[in-house]
C-alpha cells in the first residue's frame, strides 16, 4: 500500500464506551484472515488520561481486531520528543495515572497537582470543606507545567497552575508580574468539546485552557505562552502520526513509500503561530507523504448544516471556529476533502480512491 489511515476515535469509532456499529464492519475490511492489517493504521486520539497499552486493549475489544500500542497515538505521545524537559521537575495536570503516563513518556521528576496541594495546603481554599487545619508549606521549585487533559477539580488546578506561573515555579511565594515570559507550558489536547453518550457535546480540555488563558491575562494583562501545543489538529501531531505510519510500513517490509495519509474523522492539520517552539522537528525524520486528505464522518461533533464563511476576516467567531487561540483559521483546512456517513463508508471510499483491492 502507498497510503495509510489516521483514525479519530471519539465520534468515529465509539461514542463514550459504545462502539459505533459501522466501526466493526470497517475493520474487518482492514485485516486479513490472520488479523494482520493490510495497510498501516494509526489511531489518533486527543484522550490523554491513560497509557497507550490500555487504549490499545480497549480498541482491540471494541473493534474485534488485534491492535498494538504502537498503533495508538495519545494526545501526549509527542512529548517523548521533548527530551530537554525530561530531567526537569514538572507539574502535571489532568486525570488518570498521571505519574505513570509522565514517566512512560520520559519525565523523571513529575509532580501532580494533588501532591503540590498537600505540600502547600494554604493555596487551595475555594472549597471551604477542604481548607487545611495544618498551616505548613514545603518549598520546592517547579520548572515546567505539562497540561495532559481536563482535570476533575478545575478551581484547584486553575489556582495552583496560576500560582506556579506567577512565582516562576515557587508556589507559596508572592506573585511577581515582571517574571515574563513565565516558565514553559506544554499542553496536550485542545478540543473545546467532545462527543460522549449525551445528545450534545461535552466540555473538553480546550475549555479548561480557555479558562486558564483568560485568568492569566486578566491578572497580568499578558498572554499565556505555550512552548508547544499537541494533539489534533496540531502540525506536530500529524508529523508524529506519519512517523508511526512509516514505522509500521518498515516493520512489515513494505517497500512502496507512503504517499497519502487519510485522516478519518476530522480536518487536517491547522497552521500554528510562528512563536511556538518548533525545535522538536529535528527529532523526526523529514516527512515523506505528499498528501494528507481529510475524510469527515457524520457520527461525531460535525454538524453538516454549519456553514464556513467565505470571508476569512469574519471567520474568527465562536459559532464557526472552535479551535485554539494560537491556531490561525484557514477555511481550506476546515473544509474536508470528503464527507461520508460513517467510518465504514470512509474505508470503502479510500479503497476506491486508491484502487486498492484487499
């Protein structure tokens, strides 16, 4: 094969924990009788609350085909390349086994929000029931903030992350507004909303980031800066996904170069503001695929009745563009190359376009 698949998960293969019926049918077409994939496939999810192996096991169970962790790309997977942060003491925000995830990615000294709260009990006082009786603080320095995904107690995470940013990594100290830019922030998964079992989309990590950015700006008058943004639809995510696709092809000893990637579920990568640090590109071999085509399915967040304005000057509105603050809106990238009813129709379409007969 000279092409590969990048599959979204939520709203494309599953809704919450319920498989979408077309998904099992589609994946029977993608494997041979031994369960080996006929084309390279990577599952690209903006989830970040578990290890790759757990997600691979879940997908294997839901889809009825064997899937390895090397086929799964979580929103945080590209953090493996950010080696210059791996030795630093980093504050991690999100939910799930955060320390296990951080250590699996290469971070040697991760500290959770909960641990920070225990060390500095005076900082978290919104919930009167959780206010401390013991007024002791233990001082230590945090050098980086990593946002893995939406946390459970937003008020605690928002407060403590702001404390870390405004004290240059010494929470408990007085705020120093002149310390700008602040210590590095790496963020995964910018989804404003996502689809679960409810009839309407639910808040995602992007909504939490909107809160954090606006609180920081309200207090300081300055913009929160990110060292890197990863997860769909960032350029970094698609480059790393292509790297995984090429690795699969090499492992199977398929000689033909991968020319086209089909992103099933969402749009292709959006352009990122130039100020974001792109030194991670050196960690990847140069991109080889000539095209990345988007195949939008109608089982997720997508609303076929939403129009994209022709005049891009009018396009930065919440009604149309739900992307992150630091991504430039381009109607050409939001408009999909193909729209199909579901993932099974997407596989059929790609096989037809590629003249591929399994």
